[in-house]
């Protein structure tokens, strides 16, 4: 007995040192990601830095999706609803309540919290495929509701958020530089929040639920409560992205509530690496430019009848990726760098 | 007073009475073995104790409280631990993280969790393998890991469903030793087919047959009981 105690001692202290290193490494990695993004703004031509602002906002959406899909193991097909709740919570408040942008961000977030709480409460009565279907149905119902109240929401056509309403703490967000750094700050807040979350006791329990729900339950964890909180966090991050999108790009429309905006975050996360903190950004970046380049290619070199051929090219690229990198880019990276958060 | 007791506990699966009106008392500090032929209702019975299976009628009392309506996680949080008949660990996570997941529910603060995890890894002979992926462990080690996950929560009642199934002879020896250590600090309810293990570990035995209590007694009494012999041990 005493012999095995002695053996355990050194390994315990090594473990502690390694764990501290992992913590520091994780912070350094995320700081480095933000630093690279700042540098990119100054290096890239304006067209690309403009894209990057959009990518950062969509990456927040993907990070929100990742909390539920990548860390909790719940596949939702209805996240467009959460994105749209934030977007309309923000946009309608500006439009009809005549509030400032900072107040409208709060109403956008509150609407996302409310919607995700209700949807989570109802949809979590199901599991597996039924959960996917139920979330999809709710999102479609949300989309149709936006169309139904077309007098206020302007339906598919959407509405523009005026320049005067897009001033946050004195910064005019129609200016490219302000817009980029606003997107970056929001992205950084969400990135550090998610990094903290997945390292916390709660986040590690979510991973346990993902890995073996029955075992986690029999360790005394309230699975339903954990899942509901995960849906709310995921939905609220997605809603934050929706509100940010309306604020930074000045537009809210029903197309953001349509099914393709439920599928996109799933693709971003799958490509980038589910269950990794930086995967969503990588996936969004890749997917955005994949569509961008393939559509440019098809419009330049193919006859106009084939203008949607970019979908085919993008589709083939996605199939190749899922065949050769099923864990996504960050998943591939994690094979080499085991500590990747 | 009993740590856990049941009164008229029954489970009916459309026509089949898997467990029929079982009255059961388990005093604190005892190692109790639950034996009986296949299909006697042992797993269903402990499933109703732990909350994995909803009872049809009857009640379960734990630490003086009626927990019949409690969900499983709430019962675990009251001081139960449970290991599955078919080993169930977090197969893609490290050995250390498996135990840590169990520990974090009861211990706060990462340094407390770490020291508790190291202590338990040592008790279940897995210190050397702390960084291995649980799914890569041998079957016997996975069983030990699952016991460690229960152990780290310092349960008052530890339910083990066929813990020695699939273990080698030496691993079974180790397990018997481990139960001896565990029984100093916790009450144990053990479903077990291996009579050698039952006789060496149990203070008291309950025999189930066709969902009903056939007999209860010390190992010596059970061994001498003629109806148990015919039902279970075979004519010898």
C-alpha cells in the first residue's frame, strides 16, 4: 500500500504543473488569436477587412452553436430562431421604441434569453432526432411569425437601420474601422467567455453529458437543468450575434430566420472543429471565403446559366473535407496539440 | 435504523411481475449481497433503489426520507453511488477526468478535487494510468475506474451491479480486498453471481427468485437453506 502511495506522489505533482501550463497556454492562445485579428485589419485591403468584420459576427453565432452542439452534444436545427430573436429584439426596439443602440442591444439579448428559455424548456422534452425536428419546427414557426407580422418586420424585404441609430457610445459604426473593432471586441468577449465556460466545472459537466449522459446522471448531475442552461447560453450568444449583425451592417430581414441560417452554424462548427474554442472562427472563415471565391469563379468563368454552380463547387469541397478531416480543422490540430481547448 | 428500506416495492412490465412486493431493510455499515438466478429481478430492484427504473407500486426510504418520487440524480446527490451491470465510463475522456467529473459534484475547488482524485486513483490501483483514455483500458481496469467514480463521492450507500463480471481471478482477489476497505466507510449493496466473492465479502445475503424474496440470512445460513439450494445453488 505505502509503495503505491509513493508512486502516486510524483505523478500528482507533475499533473498539477501540467494543468497550470494548460491554463496559461489556453489564455495565451486566445490572446494570440485576437492579436492576429488586430494585425490582419492593418494588413488586409479594405474589402477583406470588411469581410472579416462580418466573419467575426458570424463566428460569434458559430461559437454559440458550438456550446450546444460541440460541448453538450445536442444537435439543433433551429438556431436561426435565436439569431433572429437577437436581430429583431435589437432592430424592432430601434424602429418602434426609439431607443439608443446600447439599450437595443440589451433588448436584443433579453429577447434571445426569453426565446431560448422557452424553446429549451419545450424542445428538451425530446432527445436525438426528435430534438432536431422539434428545433427545426420551432425555427420555421418563428420564421413564419416574422412574415405574418410583416407590417412591423417588413417580412422578407426587411428594414434598414438608419445611420443615426448605429452609434454606440459615440462611435459611428458605419465607419469601417469602428465597425471592425466593435465586431472584434464583441468577438473577443464571447471567445474569452466560451474559453472560461468550457474550462469551468459547469462546462466540464456538459462534456460529461455529451460523452455519456446516463453515467453523468448516475453521478448525481441534473441533466435536464444542465441542458437547459446550455440551450440558454447557446441561444443568447447566437442572439448576441444577431443583434451585432443588425447594428454593424444596418439591416434586419426575415431571411436571417430562414432554415439556411440554422444550417450554416452547423457547417461552420463541423468544418472548424466541434468542441474546440477556436474551431468556430476557423470554420466560419473557411466557409465564408469558400462561397466567396467559388461564386466569383463561377460568375467569371461560367456562362450565366451556371451562376449557381458555386454551390456545387462548395459542396464538393465540403464533402472532401468531411471525408478527410471529419473532426474539422481544429480537430486535426488537436491530434498534434493535445491541450487545445 | 436502516439506511435504506423498501416496502411492497413492485415493478410490473405489462403482464410480467419483475419485482413483486419486496420488503427490504439494509442497516448502515453492512455489506449486503443480492443474489438469485438470472431474471430474478435483481437489477430491476436496485434500479428502483437508485431511481433508474420507476417503480409500479411500493416505496423506497433512504436516510429516513421517502424518495420514491425522486429522480435518480437527486438520489445520488443524497449520498448514493451506482455502478452499472455493463461498464459505463466516459470512454473518450482520460482516467483522471472520469474520476474528476464524479468528484466535482461533491468537492469544490480545483485543488481539493485534484487531491481527492489522486487519493482515489491510488485506492483503485489506477495512479499509473491517470492520463490514459478510459476506453483504452482493459475491461477489468474500466470496472475499477467505475468503482473509483463512486468511491470519490464518498457515498453512504454504494450499489454495485455484478462488479466482478468479466474480471480475471487476480482482479477478483483485488476486488475482494477493495470491498473490505470500502466497507469501513460505506454501506454496500452488491449484486453478485460469483459465490466465492459473495461468501468472502457479504455480511448478509438476500436471495431473490421470480421477483420475490426467497430467503435472507448470513452466508452460512443461506448456504444451508434447502430452498435456496434448489432455486439457485443447484443440488450439491
